[in-house]
C-alpha cells in the first residue's frame, strides 16, 4: 500500500512538472512561435502569400497536386488547401500548401502536416500526404519531411529540419515585406495566381 501511494505521488508529480514546463517560446519581432526542440514554426499571421512570392524565394515548383484528392473513405488528404505544389529550394524538398487565410492554414493544414511529420523518429522520415495521395500519377513519394511551418496562409513541409522552414519564411518576408490589406492582392493582380 505504501508503495502504491508513492507511485501515485510520483506519477502525479511528473504530470504536474510536465504540464507546467511547456517550453513554448515566442518572439514578438516576427511573431514566430516554436518549441525548443520542435519540428515546426508558426509565423507571419498577417501575411497572404501567392505562388509568385514562393517562386521569388528561389523555390522551384516541379509538380502540382490536386487539393481535392481523397482517401479510400472519401476524406480529403489536405482539407482546406486551395493549391498544393511540390518543389525544392537550396537542394531541399519543400512542399507548399496554400490556404485562404492564416487561420485556415493553422486550423486545417497544421494538423495534417503534424501527422505527416510526427513519426520521423520511428520511420526515418515522413512521406508527404499529398505525394501518397496523388492517384493521377500513381507514384508513392519518397521525400522525407522532418518539419513543417505555418507561414501566413501557407503550410510548408520541409526536408531535414525546421531550419529549412525558417529559411523559407525569411525569404518569403524579403519577397513580400508588407502584409496584404483587404483587396490589395487583387489590385496588384496577385490573388489567385495560378502556375
């Protein structure tokens, strides 16, 4: 009985310590949120990026995916995505998923990206959900995504490390130094830009 009480106290103490030690840090300069040893970033919530902005970073699109691709049960692989492009930047694979807003990217896209990268330790990498879903090509992708970023209205899957996402985010900010205001994208002919 004495050992059981000690065990319960020990487990309770661990839960309290782990619950209170959320090592989430936030820097106010760039609105970046990340966890110390995390594989993701959340940044630039007021920005809306286009395919042209992504290309201005030096990222090269090599394939486009259908955002309406569904699994065997009819569920969307990437709910809420309006465009999905696979490409590379600085010799690393980077998949860019476009959403209507930062909120959509965060609420609809981030959970899918987190699931795609969560088993990295066990599997040696995570394959892109859309690469696996692209029934039109019938090819199972071998890209290993170790990290993701929610960057404005984008969800970006990044090869190797979160630093790849951070570098992409920095380059996007240089390409588009001001957030969009209502209607600004349409006036510049940027909203809804395709390939």
